[in-house]
């Protein structure tokens, strides 16, 4: 392989970024995030959880002992469960995980091809790898 300048490497990185932005995985992520933004029930649940979280933070910063925050913590758990039960949140979460998985696969390949694979990492034969294949 021929030597590449830093500028050439950065140009390839930009090209990869543009390819990611045009990918079906990134498109699915954007659609899922937009659907979540438009879901009134999900947005209400998120707002409620944020209010509870802020109140708990305020109480902690005000010196309230953690053991006196159990009711608020229970309310926060219930609010977070309500968020997780909305289909738009579940879809957005799945899309985020799929995009993160793609990014992890890219990083694994970059590490392997630069000789920086982690212990137990990539063996180089992508055909048998669930992370690459």
C-alpha cells in the first residue's frame, strides 16, 4: 500500500463521514428521532422525567439525605418506564443502537488495519465475524 499524506487520510475520513450520513442506518436513525419528537405522549413522559430528575438534583444539592429521596426515585423510575413503553422511544433507541453498532464495527476495522486491535479482537477474516460480516 502506498504512503498517504495526512490530508489524504483526512479526505478519506470525510468521505466515510459523508457515506455514513447517506447510509440507510443513519436515515433510519433520523426518521426514528423525528418520529419521537412528534410523539406527544413520549414527549410528555420525557418532560415529566426531566422535571422529576431536576427536583431530585435540587434536593440533593440542597443537602437532602439520599435515603429521603426514595419516593422521588420511585417516581423517576416510573417516568422512565413510561418513556420506554412508547413505541417511538423504543424505535429511536433501537435505531441509536444500530448506528452505534455500525460505528463500533468501523472502529474495530480501523483498529485491526492499523495494527491496534484489542486483545481478543479482530482476527482479520471478516467473513466469519459477526461484527464485520
